[in-house]
């Protein structure tokens, strides 16, 4: 569907005047904007003072005569002093905040040929800052004209000198930070400083952002909020697309990220756009990016730098302009040193890196997050639940103590409050409820600490304890078996044929070695490393 063009501009209370037949012989900027052969204005948002209502109505009628395709919507905006910079800026800022921009289906133009010089400056500034998500357009007479000399006004463009405008900027900054914190009034000084930096980067840059921190620290939630903030600022109009890279395995990883063409491999029954295409114009959040295979990393780097890539089985490249937010609980610099993460990709995504602290590092933020989780529970269940005073004091004292490890961070806290609220009789959480929940949490944390990841000697020799801890027990057991087969075979092709002996019969092209190579790469391993470890024994 073709996009509509919408123009926004002031009525020229001097240049747009005219009622007799000779008005058609004079250049009138607002009417001229709608008379261009190569520019079709679908809608004109005409700003005018209440005192010029009759003139605005006449101009709208003339536009209808020369451009019946253009709908004119008149907006009466009264400004105490049209030559006062603060007054004009504030009035236009209020209009922009209240206007329903639909950037996904409409293109916007801001007309700066009418209005006072102050109004033109303010329109420029608001457009340049993306308050109006538009381009500037100017109309002019074909022959040069002269005008009497008027007053000279000097406008200092340091907006911080204007109290009301500076207050607006500060209020907007606070609103942006509140959005990133989900409206939670956090008290941790370091975390507030961190979110302030993220707000500045999120609204001022389209470069990749890297969020580091332990599992459950809130990386996914923060990425969503960054996307929401950019959408509010009209800096993106595409979707927020999220994927945990640790769930991408084998041949499906390429297809999931970059898409494929129908018939490109067994099971490809139809075209698939892939997540990078789905995020076109929006934000792509790749959580646990350190788990991506090296091949996927190479393609991602090219997509970031050139905005294009080749889907599986495709003959032509496709484009996608997305902003990347990456999340990880890994030390990516260490993985680069170990050869598990590409150095060039790390350099590309390491421009804006922020480490989110664990919950136990933010004890002063536990109480507001408890209230936030109770409010979320009420929204979900339509049932308001609150602590008794004694129960609240008991829970917060434990939550802030050294006994509360919060190994799952905010996920642990969210689950804990959900359990308490669900089991609370009569909508009131009692001391007994809290005591039972504390026992449950301590038991869970003891079990986690006493149940280290199990693995056989083959994996223990190949992977570090931290790497093993990040792999599900199911995957560890499978990987152990795969390594045993690899070490019993002479070549990677022999190992692939043995491992894929059933599924290979269903494939048109059985590249077993490539499948095995990609599987090992998912865990930072390769054939030479696996078999070399075997030779040393």
C-alpha cells in the first residue's frame, strides 16, 4: 500500500491572504505547497491562531479547489507572543506530543515558509530532534521579492538557558529513565547512574548495545524498555524481536536468524524470513549472544556492517535495518581469547557495554521491586494482595540479608512474590506465609549449590566449570556420547555417518561432517580439539 504524505505548517497570516480573483495571481505559500506536480499532499495539518479562523477556512477552500486529493485539518493554536521563543517552542512541543504520528504508513513534512522567524526556528529544532518525525519542506516564489526591514532578534540556541524548555528536557529525561526502570523508583546510586547512561545512548545512538550481567538480572526486560523508548521517540517503527541464542542449535540456527528459501534443505516447506528480517526497522535482542556459532557470528557481523545478508538457499541478498541489543552472562573477551567468539564481532558490539548488577548488589531496590511484582500480580489475576506489616518486615529483612543469595536474581524474586500472592488467604500475606516461603527459597538455593553440574571426564577435560554450568544436563549427557563416538572414529565424516545414520537417509544431501562440525561449534568445540584431547590420554 502506498504511503501517504502529511504536511504540517503554520498559516501565513500575511502571505496567504487574498479573497478576490487576483489572489490566484499571487504566490501564497500554503496553497503553493499543495499545487506541486511532483508532490501530492494527502493531508495538511494547518496551524493558525483563533483570530485567523476565517482566513484559514478560505485557504482550505482554495486548496480543495486546486488539490481535491488534499484533506485540510485546521488547528487553532494561540500563542501569547509569537516572537517569544519559549512560548512558541512550548506550544509546538505540546502539539507534537499530542499528535498521533503513524510513521509506519505516513510520511511527514514540516513546512517552514510561513510563521514568524521564531516559529520557523522552533519547527526546525523540533524536527531535528525528532519530536516531529519528519523532513523539512520549504516553498518560495519563483521571482525574488523584497520586504521592509524589521526588528532584529537574536535567539540563543543554547536551550538550557530557557528555564521552561530546560525543565521540559529534564522532565522528558526523567520520564525516559522511568520507562527504562519499568516505573520502579530504585534507590541504588550505581544502578541509577547506569540507567541514566543507557537512556542517553538509547535515544542518541543506533549502534549496538551490549548488556552484560548474570542470568535473571533483567537484561531482557531492559531491552524491551529500550525498544519502547525508541518507539516513543519515533526513532524506530519496526518490531521488537527477541531470541535466546542458547536455544539455537545446529542447522536451525542459520534458518532462524537469517531465514531460508523453500526447498533449501529437507523440511524447508516454505520460505522463512528469519528474525533479522522480522526486526527490520526495529530492535533485535540476541540474548546470550556468546552461544552463537562462529558461522552465525560471521553472518551477523556482515548484517550489522552492511545491512544485508544471504538467506539459506537464496540467490539474492536481502536487507534489514535493525538496531542490535545483545545480552550475555559470559566474559566475551575471554571467549575471544579462547577462539569461541569472533574478535571483529566483539569489537563491533562492544561500543556501548553496560553491566547490570545482580539483585544481591542492590539491597535498597528489593522493596520497590516487591511492590512492583505485587502490582503485576494484581494486573494478571485481577486480585489485590498485600503483606501484613509484620510479614512485610519479616520478608524484607530476610531478602536483604546475607542468607538470601538470590541466585536467580529478579526471576527468583518474581517467582517468590507470585507464590506468596497466590497462596495468601483473603488477599493478605501473613508471617506464616513468609516463613514457609523463606524455607522454600533456602531449600532451593541449597539444592542448587549442592548439585553442581554433572559431567563425565571427557567434557571436564574440554570445558571449564563455568561453561559446563551453562549447559543443560540433557545436553551434557548427549555431548558426552557424541565425543565418545568422535574419539572412536578415524575422520569427522565417519563419526557423522555413525551419529546421523537414521536421519541421513531422509536427506537429499547427507553432509554428515558439516552437521557434526556445527553441532560441536555450538559448545565452542571442533573436531581437532576433541580428538587431540583423546590422543593425549
